[in-house]
C-alpha cells in the first residue's frame, strides 16, 4: 500500500514535467503526447492526460490551437506559453538538482 | 445480423451496434460522473469524447467497416483508460473531490431529503431511499394521509424542517447507502483526515438550531413552490385549462340547445328573445344571439388550448374575422332591439261591454278557468284529438310565471240590476293605429255558467304576434247586495282589497276555499254568517268552446259527474295510455280540486 502510494507520488511528480518537456519540442497533439509518454513508460492510458492538460492550460502554462483533421473532429494542438517556458526552465533546474540528489543517494549502494 | 444505432459524438456520426452503444454509453456516463465535481468537467469530457470519436473513425477506416462493434469500443476504452485508472492517477492530485467518499461506511443509509428526485421538498423520495423502496409508495401514503386525516401535510412539513437536505455527494451516497469505495480508490491518510473534517462539518450542520432550519425551510419552500409550478403545478394548470375548455364547450352546447328549443317550441312559452321581436326577424335575432354567445366561448377555448397544450394558435386574420362577425352580430341585435323598442312608442285601448245573466240568488262564484284553452293551431300541433281524447288539459299559472301579468280585475257596484263585465283591451305599438291593431289581436276567454264566472289567467295574443304589453282590464260590475264568492287564487288578479283568509272561518286555509263578499254602498265587504256554499263541488262542467277553441269542451261534457282519475304530466306533453275513464291531466303537479 505504502509502496504503491510512493510510486504514484513519484510518477505524478515528474509527469507534469515530462508533459511540458514533450510539448516544448513543438506543437503537438494530445495522442502524440501519449505516444511519447508511453514510449517513456510513464503513462498507460490517455484518459488521465486530459485533466492534466486542461489544468496546465488553465494555469496558463499551455495554450492550444484547433487544427482540422481528416479523421474525425478537429484536434487541439498544444504549445507552451511564455509562462510555461519560464516554468519549464525552473523545473529543468529543479530536475537537475533532484537527479543529482538521487544519483548521490544511490551511489555506493551495491 | 445486429441492430445498429446512429449516434453523434460531437459532430461525428457513427453507426454503432446496440451492444457497443450500451458499452460506450456506460463508459461515458462513468467518465462524466467521475469528472462531475471538477471545474473543467465539460472541457475534459469533450476532449475525451473527441478522442474516442477520432479513434473510432480511424478503426473504421483501417478495417474498412461501416459500423462500430463492441470490440472497437472495448479497444478505445482500453486506450483511454477506465475511470479506475483515472482515480489511481489522480488519487493525490485532487483530494477535494475524493475525500467525501469516505464519510459513511458502505451500506449504512442515512435519512436525507433528496434534491434530485422531488415533487415538493424531496421528503418522500428521501424516506424511500432510506427504506430502499420506490418513492411512489411513500408519496401515495402521504397523499392518502392528507386526504383522509389532513395529517399528511402536517407530517410532511415537520419532516421537511427536520430532515436535512442531501447537499454533498457524500450525503447523496449515504442517503442511497451506496458502498462508497465502489469505484476502487484507496483510502489514505489525507482522505481520512478530510473525512473527519467533513464529519465535523456534518455535525455542525445537523446540530444547527431550529431557527436556522426554519429559515432554510422557508427559502426551500419558495424554491420548491416555483419548482412545483414548473412540474406538478403544470398538471394542475392543465386540469384547470381542461375545466375552462369543458365549461366553454358546455356553454356553447347550452346556447345551441336553448336556442334550438325556442326555435322548435317557439311561442309556446314566454321567453326572450322571441316574444319581443317581430316574427319575420326572429331567426336573424336568434342567429345574432347565438353568435354573440358562441364566439367568445370559442375564442376562450382556442386561446386556452393553444396556451396550455401548444396546439396551433388561431391566425391573426381568422381572429379578426371572428371579431368582425361578433361585432356585426352585436350591431344586428342592437338594431332589432331598437326596432322592438320602437314598437312600444304609443299606446291604444278599446272597450267592450258584456251584459251578464243575473243569477237567481244574486250569488256569483268567481273562478280561474283551469281548463286549458287551445287554439285550433295548438290542438292540431299537440295532436289533441289523438292523444288526449277524453281528458281535461288543465292550465296552471306556474308555466306562465315569466310572462308579465296581462289580466287585472276590478269589482265595482253596478248601476243596473244585473252584472256587467267591461273589458278594456290595451296595447302598445309603433303608432296609435299599430297599438290599436295589437290590442285588437288579442282574445280573452271569459265564461259564465249560471252563477259561476270563469276568468282566464291570460290575455292571448293571436297569430303568434310579438309581445306589446297587451293587457286587459276587466271591470266586473255587480248589483248592490249581490254576493261574490272569491278564493285566494283569483284574488291575486283582483285589484280590490279583499282579505279572503280573514273572511273564512277557522285557520289553515287552502287557496281554493271560497269566501263570500257582499256589495255594499261602500264597496265589497266580507259577508259573515250566511250560508256559504263550497263552490268547488259545483264546478265540474265548463265550456271553453269559443270560436274555434277546441275540444276541451267536448271532453268536459263527458266528465261531468264522473269520478276523474288524475295523471301528472310534465310540461312536455307525453303520451299517456289510452284511458277508458275520463281523465284529468294536470300540467305540473298541482291539485286543482
């Protein structure tokens, strides 16, 4: 129980960072974000992404454009806003620190 | 072979098999419920729906199929993830909408008022939820309790005040006793904590003073009153509308039947509008009256039904046409009324004198003629000879109540030693000649049979002429010291003051009892102590056979001395069984002798 909980916490902690990173590569569609995250083995189902994207958008980190699609309804393509870029820079730094902390902690454990 | 349904997901149309549709619908309902408390629920669910639509479109294109089957739906749901997955992902993220799932252990119901299923205050459905039965039974119970004892309402209001409303999702789940960990999320410390705070808030809520509850109740009451008029009230309003429409239909039928009756039986009784209008115009007047009465009823029916039941409203031009017809009917009625009124401008009268045979003992019995006078037309119309042979048709004043009194009798002292009857006929008309013509076109039936003087109740207009206030003033001049026997019935027609009941010995008199009055120098005086003859026994024979007046007389001759049966018939003359014995028919049920 506790283990699962911690895992969830850890995953969730980096999920938003990863999403911002993926979007930072350029305008991207939600299902493509999923594809990237699946490749990184971070997220399994799409449904969980939409609430996150909506919240990030509402916090002003993302914006989106409607793009007509040949297969189905128009798609939302997400991009980082200026604020999002700044937040991402902060997070990059934080991640470097975290990675260092984790790396340091793991070292010497054989 | 499977049945398919056409659905529309945010603008994309799919043919989907029924089973697949059920699956998809269930999934979307779950998703919507899951995000219900989130501020962005609409946006999130729309995103999810759009993506589902896109994936389905891709599958169909790839597989070259036209209809979505349940495997497709299962696959896209798997891609999208179940509600369970969402909860796992969000467990930490949004404790705000999860914490209240833990307030009550599963299966333990609490009594709340149900704000989602209510007719008035949600009390009944709340109770029903508590006992896990259908709300309709509780509602039925309250209705019955209200109808029979009036206690239902009282009880309801008390429960409304006392029982809290299920506001939060937790309340609603507790009310329905849903197992709160149904959707498989995990309890954690924070959730427990917030559930504790929820409980504390709940305690505060439950423990609020009565005053606050009452205040809540009042605001609730008006809210629900509003809802009531939107819901159950609509039914009431519709019932009211139906009642109004029925009343109007009834009004129309009454007008048609009423006018139809005067059309068929016109002239038989004194009724508006017939007796005031010239016969050649009577149908115009009837039509005008019918339209004046029926058009507003029709309009009310159309307006009410279009407002209540959204049936087609009347078009503007049709409405204006009806209004114009109504106004012209009004104008026509006014025109005829004015013409009828003009018929009363002048008056005329003429007098004729009849010398009566003096009776042997100078006693005269004054009576109303009870035998009905029938003109030749009447007797043909009513088939008197066939249906009423050997019967007496009696007249009765009741049926002429509506008609103004047309007969007045004065009793004066005669200068000559025999009685004299002076008949003064008067009427009104457009001018003097017309008035005189009207006065002449009347007939008054007066009959002398030895000492019995029979007066008819009415002055009759001939040829179905319209009414022009025709009157006859009868002056009966009797010699000095002659006696007149008068009963209360005829006294009503006599202008002289005669107190018949006081002149009779004893109390408790019938209107047929006859009192003697003697003519003195000072007019009529009650005659006391002389032999008073009960005149009613002597009056069996009568002769109403004045020129053309038919048949009652023939019948009468055979009734003399015979014991007559009595048959009661209504105003509408029915056909009695052929009687061997002579029979007296009373109109209405008034005993004559």
